C-alpha cells in the first residue's frame, strides 16, 4: 500500500489562480498579502506578470465560485485559492450568501478535480474578520499552505495513476477514458 502526502517543496512547476472578492477589501487585500507571502516563501513567483500565479478580482464572495469554476475548467492550474469576507449584518443576507458560496466552491472542486481552497471568512463582526486577516494571524498564509499541499498531493496521485494506467495498457487492458471525457459525460447536478 502507498501513503500519499503533499509537500511544500519543488513548487517551481505549479500554477495557481487566486480569486478575490472586492467587497470588504480591507479584509480581502490583507488575506491576499498573507497568501502571497506564503507562496513566495515557498518558491512561487507571485508577480502578476509572472507565469505561476494568476489573479481574478470579482465584485464579492458570491461571484467567487463561478470564476473559480471557469479557471478550473481551463486545466491550467494545480490549485485555486478563493478569498473573500462575508460579515454578518442585521438581515438574513449573510446566511444566504455564506451558504451558497460554500456550496459553490465545494462543487467546483468536485466537478473539476482541481483542488479549490475555501478562503472565505464568515464572521459576525468586522473586528473578527480583521483578526483573521492579520491582526492576530493571517489566514491567507494557511490558505496558501493548503493550496501548496493539495497541488503536491494531486500531482503525486496523478503520477501514480499514470504509471498504473501505463502498466495496464502494456498488459493489454483497455485505456481509461481521459478526464475531459469523464467531465463532459457526467450529468450536471440538478437543483432540489
């Protein structure tokens, strides 16, 4: 049996996309800075003009999943980091937005097979959000660590799958469907 674990080294071949909600940008820009700091310290070139990280700014957290899905479908990225901040107000708006964003981001990963990191803060107050975005600690760092680990883990698993598929093909077994064929053949989820 094998043990698969992601690492935080050999990051020079990885490509990441970061989707950032502008709403509550006082918080989200700090999350982005923490995320960039972590990636940079692990050997990733975070320059927007570079080749390793692309940035997509969207109006708010609600728009993050659709852009993350489009990026994941491009097959260009090893992981996608979603950053946003949803702060509770005096209406139920918070509950609706938070629920839909979390479901949407999870669906992107399930539908595409690309690791998608949930970096959306859901807090009761602006103070709580600021504490999580740098006053006490910056969760942007943690989100980047998750992306690095998942990118590495998925690469290992793909390499093992490729090697196993190659050995089965050598033995005369039928070739498995390519991932793109599986994506297009699977039905879209329906709303209930």
